[in-house]
C-alpha cells in the first residue's frame, strides 16, 4: 500500500510542478508539460514492478502513436479559447481529439498499426 501511495504522490507532484511553473512562465510551463514526464514515470513504475520488457516496450510504442493525434488540439485550443470561453473550448478540444484519434487510427491501420481493439 505504501508503494501505491508513493506512486500517487510522485505522479501528482509532476502535475503540481507543471501548473506552478506555468503560473510563472508560459514557456517554461509548456516546456515541462511537453516533456514525457508521466510516460517516464509509468515506464519506471512498470520496470520497478518487474513487468516484462515487452510490456514496457509496448507502452512506449503505443504512447508514441497515441500522442500524434492529440497534437492538433494544442493548436486549436488557443484559437478557440477567446471565442468560446474555457469550458466550451475544453469540450471542443475533446471532440477534436476524439475525431483526430479516430481518423488517425483508421489511417495507421492501413500500415498494420492497430490502435483500437
């Protein structure tokens, strides 16, 4: 149980670090958020918990493919925010991400990459 609490605390600390850095500097907050810190933590947790190397490798592989269709949201969000406000922009961003993910998933399936079950 203490291991699980440690994982939660360290992972939460990353989110707090990003939000605190973003309060001080947009660029620094964005840079830290863009770093794959959560993925690094997940890979570390998988390794420490003695998961098979294939599982750890697959996690990194699929993370790469899942990140790509999320990128358009980061361009759309600042354009939509002044026009629609925060919460509607968040909902629209979720919709954009779902659309991009579904489309991307269909395209990469043609190359043998199966992202959806």
